[in-house]
C-alpha cells in the first residue's frame, strides 16, 4: 500500500521505489516531464524524490542542456528502465 511521504509530493511504493505525484524542479520550480525525472535519477540519485529540470541539471553538472538531451536519448536507446513508460 503506498505511503505518502510528509513534506514531499511523492509516494513510497516499497523496495526503494517512489512515485512522484507533482514534480517541479526544486531550483526553478518549472514543471518536470518524465524524462527529466528519469535523467536526474540516472545521473544523480536513483531514489530522488526531488529533481532538477534539464537546464538546472546542466548548470549543476557544468554542461549544456543539449548534452543532457543526448544522454536521455542514449539511455532510451539502450533500454534503461527509468525511461520506459
């Protein structure tokens, strides 16, 4: 049974899995899409309940947003389960 995490817009599904209910970048508050959540979890923290948008993630990693886009496409191509819908 899902458990609501206090102070977060996420539910704990058990076994380290979280379901984001309302996802917004924790730096700029832009609404996140599923790929932005997946790339943040892949590159930064697999169990993150809070994530950054592509632009803020790129700034934090010191690269261009286009690099993040290419990584998203790469992980989709290799079948990373974080990017499966």
